[in-house]
């Protein structure tokens, strides 16, 4: 049988005869000490050396006292007082399997905070975090199952709070679960045949005391689930158990029910307990998902699976998500198959039986979605290799890793949202927070990925030698993860407060195309409301001529109507489902034709367009719309505007780009040329695209000094966007890619399409834009190779790209095109001919889209009410 975590003991049994001889010799020497003649000589020697012996006794006694007194300090940093926190009642912390403490702020940068390597043990288990305490089981390999312990650390300092285990506790893979004043954990690795279930007391003054144990007839690699005062756990080939959390009157474990191993073999997968039912996966010996009655253990249904199930079931929204596949934490499918076939041949199986096993045990994996109401499989998604870790459910997305080296993101219908290649097998579960996904590879590297794009934010080499089968846990702004050879590691820093709310400007910044957060696109289109509410399509007036900004739960709507000019702030959600009412309106003497920008508590906008008089750059408070400061803008300036977390970039005079701080104080100005679109701030540089002359200009961000200037073959039609040291910019002859170093054409890139390129969407490995002829074009980010060219789009509009799909305007209405489906065809997302023509590009703030429409103002689109 394949092991989840095989233990290589080696030919140690050959030492047993030698050990027996040594034991006999030592026993003989000990007996000889008690002969009268020997004792007399020993006492005489001690009397002659009484002074040195007395000094030695004092030294030994004092050393023992000092060791006992200062042992905690020798063990590592001091631990702070315990803080309360949410219980961690199952592996990955909850049924959604996020692997993060509730409300945890994930670290935005790497670096090792502390490690624990004392004792030389490894850590296969995944840490559990409650308050400021980290709990984990250790594994020191050796003879007879090695040795292990359950340890508790201060989450912030790494100080050891306590270490405990019943006598003879073996090296362990099971992850601890905590409920109130109780901790439960399994014991042993795959070769253990009499492992225990262990319950420790966490009551103040009794931390780490063994409350009860129960010996099974197999290994207990399964992580327990604590629910409704009971403990549910698998015991390998001894099946599944249910215990009372509290011991019986005799102080022993109380078994509520036991399902035998002959009917429930390979019971190693951590369970899910929900709504009175237990969902239990079976490994190679069973290959099924079993649904059990939580109170009695009675089997309600068994769903056979094509592969062994080692992935803990995730449950959310009435659905269960489950991974499976061939191979285990240590062996690939090929390695595991080879061992199994050798065993079958040794057992005398026929050639036909061996060949059938060869076929069944090939590489492969799947993720299933099961409807809990019908207990039927709703959909399946195949992947090239096994899924061993849990599927994490976060919002509308599912995240999981595979032995093929990729982290996958699906929507709740099983449709692909994205994929990131780590180039190393992933056998662990991801940890997911509001903004990041953290994943550990078996090469020993921990990656932090942006949830919206799956782009790496930071990475850290956690260890030097395998195994790396502990899944990362996020809490208190850190990531905690175990290694086999490099101890328990705490990494990452949260970077202080949450990032400043930021909407850089037009469509959320260059390349964002209205969706900078990578929000999921609405599934279908229907009008929710429009603002102003008195505009109902009776005229063709343009009230909203530029895209709104969506940040911090608010919409900042530029107004350019006959009677409404300025900037309006609307909450995204109205009270009781009603049309939201403006929180405030900042009026202006001219209409607003340039998209607003928002940075923290400041909203910025330029009124008027070229030729208008009395134009101003205005900065208002996002709370009440009060003017904080304003500055003049020349009537013949473009007014192109962008904001960062520290600065404002605006073309407020012909040919001049000016940088101001957020209080309106000038920092620098630079003659760059006439700009039609905003500049882009990237790390230490600012990049501007000018139409007169047609060029890219790179400036030093702190000083405005020109670093280089590169001519463009045609006038730019978009702001420049920077990604991975490449500048992408739309021009009148197509989409170009230039080097960030000197502005020269990027190596291997061919100008895409040779048609005028409008605002483009950049997501992971593709770019999408609409040409002046009305073609939707999607190209590869690397090299510009064509992916899709679809006629029928409305020229001058911008596509919205998110997670493998694109929304765009056509003559029929708004179309949706899935880019990850072979031979995908555009489908009508919403019929909009009755709404008329768009007057401003669309933005997305899940679960809605917002677009300016003639005669309607700003229209909110989304799922039907």
C-alpha cells in the first residue's frame, strides 16, 4: 500500500544482535559493583578524595539548579502572555481551508523572522495558530518510529512556551486541532502500526498535560476535526473514529463510534464535518468519498473516485470541493506505481492484474465539486497530476496546487480563472488572504502571489533539503511553515497598515482597463440603476464623459452635463437595495472630461478640456468633498492626470509635466512634449508618452530629470504601462513593446496588428485592446503573438479583462469571450441597443460593471435583481 508519508528505517534490524551483546556486558559490570570487596575499595577511594568529591557535588548540584532555573532562556526567546484567538478546529483552520487566521493580514514582503531548529526534529505537520500561539507536531526520524512531540511557540518571538507528548510519542505528520482548552493530534507516520490519538489540556497552569490517549491499530496521519464536543479522526487501515472531546469518568477516551478499516481502508485524509454529516476521503485502498452520519457513523452515501483521495474536503455555499490523484507526498505517480507493481509481482499477481494496476496508477488528478443537497457530482476538472493539498475557497474563486507544479484558480463553476507555474511540484495546501495566495513548493521555496493576478509579490527560500510537505499558515502578518531539515520557520512582514486606497487615474491605471483589482466579471448583465436618477434615456445628452473611479467602497463619478459639472461620490451599494444617493458633489465651473484619481483620503480631478477657460486641478476630501487645495490648469493643456500613493502627476501647461505632493506643493516640472494621456509612475521612474513629438520619455521620479527619450513611429493612443521591465503602449499603428532600460523595441516583439490600438487590458500573459476598425485583439504579452482577433467591437471603447474572460461592446450589446476555452465564441452578455451608445469606457468593481451611457449617465450593470 502506498504511504502518504513513507518512513525509511533501513537495515537497522542487523544491529539488534550487537545491541543484545552490549546489554549483557553492561549488566555484568553493574552486578560486579555490588560485590563486598568492590564496594569496600570504592568507599575507601571516595574518603581519600573527599574534598574533590565534595566540590564536584556542589558544582553538579549548582549546575542542575541553574539549568532548571534558566532553561527557558537557553531554549530561545522569551514568550509573551497568551492572547485569545479563534479556535483552530481542523486542518487549514476552517471548512473553506484558507490556512489563515480570521482577518489575517498577509505579509506583503518576505524575510525570515525566526526559526526553531533545536532538537534536530523536522516538521511535516501544518502549524495551527490561535491568538499569539503556534502549535505544531514534530518528527525526528529513527528506529521504531522515531520520536516526536507537540510544541507551542510564541507566534511573534519564536519562544518555546511548552513541549509535551505522552511517553514514547513517535514522529508525527498529523496537524493539531484546538478547541477551547483542548488540543487533539494524531501520532505516527505511515509505517506506525499502533499509533495513538492524543488529547492535551490547555487550561492555564496545565498547558501540555496529557488528558487522554487512545491506541489504534494503525497510523494516525489524519488531522482531527473537533465539532460539537466530539473528535473525528482517521486511523489509516483502522478506519475512522469518533470520540468525545472530554474524557470519561475513568479519565480514558470515550469512543462514540468506530468504522473498521476493512470497509474504510487508507483512512488518512482529514475529514470535514458539516451540518450533522462527516465527509471522509479514502486513499489507495478505498478511492472514494464517504458521507457519514456524524452522530452514529452510519454511511449515508459512498461516491467512488477514479483516484485516491488525500485532499481534505472544503465546504462553502452548499458545495464540497475535493482534490485527488495518483502519487503521494513523497513519491510521484511514476515512483509510486513502480513500488506498487514490484509488490504485486512479489505477491504472485498475474500479468493481467499487474497491467491493470499499471494503467490505473498512471499520472493524473482531478478536482470535484459535489452538491451537498443532492450528494451528486456537479462538475469535475482534470489536471495533469495529483492534487494532495486542500482546495481553498475564497470569495468566488477556488485555489489549489498540483504535483504538475502549477497553482490553479477556478471559479465556482469549475471554469479556469488563472494558472501560475512554480516550476516545481506543489504537494501542499495554499494559504489565502484578502489580497494574497501563499504557496510552498517541494523545492523549498515559499511564494506570495497577488490574488487578483497570481503574479509573484515576493518569494523566500525556506529550506535547503527536502521534504517540504508542511502547508503554510498565515496569521499576525506572518507565514508559518515547517521543513524536514531546517526547522519551523516564521517569515514575512505585513508592511504596517493596509495599503493606501489608490485609483491612479484613467481606468484604474495603464493596463488595468477598468479592473485594477482583477475582480471577477459579472456572470450576466442587467441594469441595476443609473445616476443621475432623473436621466432615463429621453435625450442623448452626455453627463458622464470619462470613466468613474471605484475604490474604498465608493464610486467617484465625473460629471460633464449641462446642469451637472464636477465630481460626485456615490456609495457602491445603496441602502435596502435602492439606487445609491451621492454622499457629496464637488462642483466645478467646467465639466470633467478626464478621469478622476483617488489616493488615500484625497480625490483629484481636472475640470474642462482644451480651450475651456478657468480650468483647475482640484483636490477634495473623500469623506465630505471639501476642497483641500486647487491649482490652475492652462486652457490649452491636456490636463492628463495620474496619482500615486505619494504624488500627483499632471500636464497643467502645454508640453510640461508637473509633479506635486498630495498637499499640492510642487516637486518638479519637466518639458516633455504634448501628452494626450497620463504618465505612468513605476518604482523610481516616471514614463510619459507624448504625441508632439511622438515619443516615450523616462524621467527620474524624485527629481524629474530626463533619463532617456525614444522616438515612436506613430503617435501614442494610450498611456504607457510597465510590466516586468517592458513598456507597452498603444499607437496609431498598433501595440508596441519597448525596453524600460532605454526605450528601444523589446527583443522578440512584433508590433501587434498594425491597426490603431485603444486602451488595452494587461493580465498575466495576455493583452487585449480594440482597434480603430473595431476588432477585438488579444495578443501574448511575450512576443505579441496573436491569440484572438474578433470583428464587431465598437471602436473607441475599451475591453475589460479578468481571469481568462473579456467583456467588450459590440453593435449587439456587451459580449463576453472566454479566452481559456478552445474555439470559444463570443456570447451576448447583455443586450444594450435600447441603452444607446457608451460615452465612457466600462469599469468593474465586483460584482458589478459601471459604464457611461448617452442619456442615462452612469449605469450600473450586473446580475438581475
